[in-house]
């Protein structure tokens, strides 16, 4: 894969251009965006806030608000370094209390004691155009999910987000909210690190506090956030002296009401155990090479997808991992050579594509007892465990009826349950959604995600449904005639496309096959993808249409050829259908990405 250079775009917006600024950010959904907010632009009264734009775990903004993570303030040409502060920017018909609050604090305290008391910037976007300036720079982030925010009702998703992320990365955390006592409200911001070892051993999120704002707040260094309840706002914080401080659902209640939490992803853990390691593996059938020196690894707690076209080598890779065929190179599972299958068999659960391997005349419970005995498990233990698993997979009412009477989706879940009976560390699923309708496929993936998070199982899932790559943490991409082509996160795979993960999308009033040829003639266009009445255009890179000339040329050429456009939209996020289409075109024509870009630029 070609390593992309860090591309920087910039934009400036006044207060009355707030909505335009939000559109600018949304079009750079997957980019890291630095922001400088200038308030009162006269030199003697100038205040600047520096930080980064915060987004949700799905890279979106929250409604019409903007949240930033601030780390520096400049006032009257003096720099003040601050601990991480969550600041909300809201265009409402109110004054700007944030400005005056910061000024009072700066005049009273030295720079070492700088605090932000009121973490909100409110302004009237219709009246203060010259009083507030937003300056932004966007670039490709060094790693995905670097800063993720959860607010109010979405805070309950924070614990689930961390369940798998904490296995891979160190995290800093910023919690901002309101503490209510004796009918008075106090804004608190806590900044620190989540202790993964404690989370792993106790199931609790323990936060090692580094800074507290305001600094006069007396809280013990370690506070424990109970992680058992799904809704974090229903949990409780305890100090080292065990003084109870409840998380509340409302500011009116006594206690701490968290309004937002930001997780800051840091370095990858050195202790992140690699369960499976594949190095330079080649598989041949006679003179035919199926896999050619492939490399990948599976980390504990991941969902790894093996996605691609039928006949591309996906199942061959799994058979090599399971030691079922000969290969050249190195494969280790749990640090053991994969050829020693008996030593790793108990650590792996396998869900075959072929449902006929289940005994259809048996009930689900009888199937689980039968297969559990093969691992030397006691029948009473198997029965107790099986009932729990079948209940968790939402088929408790069918555990005593023959498998033959179950629906396709229920049979798949029984197959998954059987593979879990001996409590393996890795679950390998071969085309588990094959033959299922879209709704049942989605439902099965919900259960697989649940098994990954709640059971702590590492999943390797084979699929030929290209959209299912989005469910994985990382995926190996397989193409017919190529074998394994790439291995990365879904986001990085899409960012590797021309245009950096975004495209121009045209919707035609009626399908016109001439449109493709017209678009391919435009200098700067890398690939054109027909999707019914919609056509997606991938440009050479993000800068190609910076001044909008590509859009104008498309309109002119379509007008000349009497091709009727219903709608044209830029900044449309590419998906995995686009990825496979483009990669197949590139490799099918014998071109690689680098030479394709060079040739296109030469024409320009």
C-alpha cells in the first residue's frame, strides 16, 4: 500500500458563517481538525483558544453544536498551557459569558493556576460576525479514533466502546459535568488515565486522576467508576476513603452529572497479546499458488474479517491456521506452531458453513452435550453452560425442540453456541451469514458483536458479503487471482482509495451509459463507479477539486451531452463496495496504484 502524505487543508469562518463551518467539517469527516477560536480581535483584548474538533465514535458531530478539546489559551499575547478541557460552541441568542469568565481568572491567577470555569462559548451568529473567528486545519490522522466524545444520553455507550479498545490501547479520559450540592451547581472537569490492569482483573473502570478543574476541588487521586451497569450515568464514583459520590441523571439531583466524556487514544499496548501470527505463508495446490507469502496477525479481543470474493483463498487461510493443509512459512497460535493441532484445539471454536454437520434430529441442548463430551467436559457442567449460552443467544424456548424445526438464523445461532461450549479463546466462523436474508444477517452480527464484547472472545469471520467488513476491527481483503491483497482497519482501507475516502456522487434522472465515458475524460478523475442512477467519482487526491472546478466541468460536459443531472454532491464517504470495485479495476487491468496516479498526473 502506498503511504499517504499528511495533507493539510485550511479554512476561516466568522461567527455568522457557523453553519458553513459545520458543513466544511462534515465534508472532512474522517480527518483530524485543529481549530483556533479568536474572540475580540483587537490586540489589547484578544483571546485565542487552541484545540481539536471532537467527533463521535462514528466520526460525526453532535447536531448543530461543536465540541473541541482545548489545550492552550492566548490572552493579551501571553500563552497559557491548560490541561485538556472540553469546550462546547453553540450559536444561540445569548451573550458570550465564556470570554469574561476566562479574563477574570487570568487576571486573578498566574499561568500555572489557569482554570476554565465555564466550558461553553455562546454567541449570536447573526450579530457577532466580527467578534469571533474560527480558523481550521484538517489532515489525515496518524491513527483512527484518536479522540472520541460521548455526551448526555450517549454516555451509556462509553463502557461498551472501551470494552475492546482497552485491550489494544492506553487511554486518557476527560470527564466534564456538573456537581450539585445544597442547590448549588459546580462545573467539574477531571483528566487522567484509565488503568487497564484493574479493568481486566475487576471489570471496573478505574481512573488515575492527573488534574482536576477547578484546582480547589478535593478528590482522591484514584476514583473507581463501576462498569457493570450499561448506563454510565447510573453508576457510582468512589474515592479512596470510600465517600460515595453518585453519578446522576439530572443536574437537579445531588451528586455529579457527567455531561460529556472524551477518550483520548494513546499508544498501542506492548502487552497486547497476539493470538495468531502468520508470516510469509504460501499455499500451493500442485503448480497453482493460492496464497503467496501472506502476513497478518490476530490480537486478543479483536474481530478480524476475512472478506472477499469466492475462490480467492479465504477458506484456505483458515485451513492453514487449523493445520488442515500443508503450507510454507510460519503460523503460530497462542505461541504454538499451528501444525501441532492437538495442543491448540481446545483454545479454538469452529463454526462451519455447512449446517449439515449439526445433528438435526437432536435438540440444540443435545447437540451441545454431544460436542461438549468430545472435550472431556462433565455433562452436568455442559448442561448448565449450554442453557446459559442458548439463553444469551435468544433461543431458550427452542433448546428442547429438534434443530430441524428451527429457522435458518436460529440454526446458525445453535452452531455458534456449540462452538462456545468448551469456552475457547478464539471463535472462527466460516461464512456464518451465508444464505441468510439481510435482516437476519444483521441480527446475527449483533450476537457476534455481543459475544466479542461480553464473552471477551476473539472472532475471525469469513464472509463474501463485502459490506460485512464494517463490523470488523481489521480485515484481510481477498481478490480472485490475487489472494490476500491487504490487511487493515475498514477506515484505513477506504482512506487508501484515490480521493482519500470521499467521492463526488451524481444522481441522474435516468440512467445514461454515456455519462461514464464523459466523466472518464475529465482530467483529475481517477475512477468512475456506476451504481444504478448514482455515479460515484473518485478523484486523484483530496486537493483536486479544492476550487470546485471539477464540479463545474462535470455540469458543463453533461449539459453539452444533454445528460440530465438530478443532484450532485461532494464529500460523499466511500464504502467497501467502492473499495472492491476500484481495487478489482486496478488489479484486473494490471495497474498498481502508484503508476495509475503518475500517468493521470502526466496527462494533467
